[in-house]
C-alpha cells in the first residue's frame, strides 16, 4: 500500500506531513450526525457495515490520509465482564469497581465479546478507497482503569478513581495486569484482521503523578508497544496531559508520540529521543475561531514540518462537540496545499 501516513511512520521521506484527526469518525461530520439520528452508538459499533461506513466518512468528507476504526476505548471493560451502556451523557457502568473490596475478582474475561470489532475491520478493508490505511486503537491501562473505578464517562474528573488508586496501591498491579492481558489479546486480534497502524490512547496520563505512572502503568505501555511492533505494525502513543513526563518515554515505548496542545512541538522534540516521531498538536478549541485566526496558528507548523520529516499533523486531542465542519475541512485542505 502506498500511503503518506504509513511512509512517515516508517521513516520514509514524504512530500508533506500526513494529516488525520482524533475523533474524526464522529460528531464533527454532518454525515455522521445524520446516521446517528437512526442508530444508537452501540448499534453503529456492532454492525460491521455501519461501523465501516462511519470509519470511512472522514476519508470522503474531510480528505484525511488515514482512517481510524470507529469504536470506543471502553470495549476492554466490556470484554472483562462489566455492564456498560452508552448514554447521551456518555458511557456509564452498571457497577463501578470502586464499590468492591477486591475488584480484580469481579473481572471475568470474555474476549469473544470483541468479535464484532474484527468483523468491522474486515468490512473496512473490503470497501475502503485504495491506499487508505486503517488505524486500530484502544485505551491505555490507566485511562481504562479510571473509567472502571469511577463508573462514569467523559464528564468526570475521576476524583473517586484517583482516591481509590492512592488508598489501594497494593491492589493496583493486579488490576493493571488484568486490563493489560485483555488489551494484548485485543491488539493482536486487530492486527490479525488487518489494521496497518495502532494508537494507544492514554487520555488520563495527567491524572496521577508522573512517578506513580512510571512505576505502575508505563511497564504495561511498553508491553503493549512491544506486542504491536513485534508484528511489524507502527505504534503511536498518546499520553495526554503528561507534560514534563515526556522525559520518561523512550524508543521502547513508541515509534511516534502524539503530543497534546499544552506542550509545544519544539519542546517535545527537544525532550524526546530523535528516533521517536511526533504527532499533533493543534488545539482543537482553535477550530471554533474564524479561518484567519486558524491560518495564523497553522503557519507556525510550517517551520516545524519543513525541519522535521517524522511528524504527522493532528490535533492535541479529539474534535470537540459542535466543531464547525467547514473549519475542519479548511485545516485539512490547508495542510495539503502548502509547500513543505
């Protein structure tokens, strides 16, 4: 497959940086919102045909250089036996792990619950445009555990989860191991069914001190990274909010690090090993500004991109609800039209 995205991930020279967006297969697209009027989130995920259609919408509508599988980071808890519902207010667990004295005993692995996702991958491969790579993904252990402990979705500060982690540090390793083992099964199956790159989302990397993260969670990141790279699949790690904790990360943790909007790309480049590529990091809130303001911000990326070939353009986190589609399309076109 000829692909700017895959070539960049593999260290090859390309005429411009590739562009894709976190949360691109969803709410920013009018075409997705129209489909969403007819189906629930679960229905969209569990139908291979619908999941494939939504996965590919941003390729057609935004002109991005890669598709990312339409799914959710909380399918791992679902496969570990937790009751889960996706409501209009976000995902909600039937019973959060914080309610149990020994929560690891409440995890019952059911890897077969993820089969529908592999069917969706196969369907994407059948219907995708030529030379469109598919990115697989999952949530990283800290982020997944935060949701499992708290029991609430994205509108939570995870205060109960963090308190639990600090007051039950002796029980943390067993929980992390259980999540990691299910994640490894999930990752390997995504690869077996045909994804060409993988991103690990540590959305809550800034939730706990870097020292605790390094001790308890980073070994699992390395294990997941190794499993992906053993299959010759490029691995991207997104540790949102990690800040100066970027210093903890080395080539053993990722081929590319996705940088949030709080850390300038130049600073991330100084901190990280030169063999690690970068991805990011436009502030997604900027897309609510007018096109002139957006372009002024984008011009700053030109110098970085001309100097550093191992860079993928993306946001510093996912699209926000209500993001104007025309601004998202403007950014994509602008990146593709510049002389890099």
